[in-house]
């Protein structure tokens, strides 16, 4: 009886050792499987990354080229802005010069008108004035100076009325029936142009 119990205990020990060894082997198998799964996952991640080093460099080159083009565009815009500023300043200088020139010429026109009226009065007078030649010389010299500055007179009769050059003060019946309406009959006060710009309209009488 004692031998039987002893044999059963020994068998239990052997089976226990065998079970324990099986557990270790099972755990080892699980570790191997886990390592295999990790390797497979790493290979999958590596295979899912489509960007190579060459492609990364190509993308970077494209980015740099875009940045360079953007900087070039900005530089061109700045150059264009500077050119526009220079042109605007040049136009403003020309306008200021023209305005100053017009102001200076306009200040002399009343004096020139007085000299012209004085000369006309002397010419229509019955008595000869000893100052006629002197006044005529002054008028001619004055006229030459103003002409050199680009001034031209608006004093022509028999031409169509032009709102840009004339200021009609009154209307009269035309002396000739063949004359068209709104024809300049008489100049009451001469007008003047500086270049293409009318600085004083001529005061005129026009036909009905």
C-alpha cells in the first residue's frame, strides 16, 4: 500500500514537471510569434512609405524654385513701383514748371495789352506822336520775347467760333449773307495760347 502511494506521488511530480515544461515551451512559442509579427509589421510599414530620398530631394528643389520665383516676382514689382514713382515725379515737375511759366506769362499780358492799345491809338490818331516809334519798338520786342516762350495770340477773324479759344460777348448780324452763323466778326480782346494750352480766351463778337 505504501509502495502504491509512493508511485502515485512520483507520477504526479513527473506529470507536473512535464506540464511546467509545456508552459515554458508555449510561452517561448508566443514570444517567437510576437517577434515575427513585429518584424512583419516593420516590413509592412517600410513597404507603405512610398517617398524615397531622391523624391524628397526633388520636392525640396521644387519648393526652392518656387521660393526663388516668388522673390523674383517681388523684386520685379518693386522695380516697377519705383519706375512709376519716378515717372509720376517727373510729370509733377513738368506740371509745376508749366504752371509757373503760365503764371509768369499771364502777369505780363495786361501790360502787353496796354502797349498794344496805346500803339493802335497812336496809329489811328491824326497827329503824329514823337513816341510812336519808341512804343512800336517796345511792343515788337515784347512780342518777340513772348513768342520765344511759346506764346501765340488768338486774334483771327472770319474763323468759326471755338469754345476752347473764344469767349463770345455778343452777336451781330453778319455783313455778308453768305457768312455762316457763329463766325468770329471782331476781336474785342486778344486771347493767348501757351503751346497747346489756352491761357486766356479771346473776347469776340460772332455772327447770328
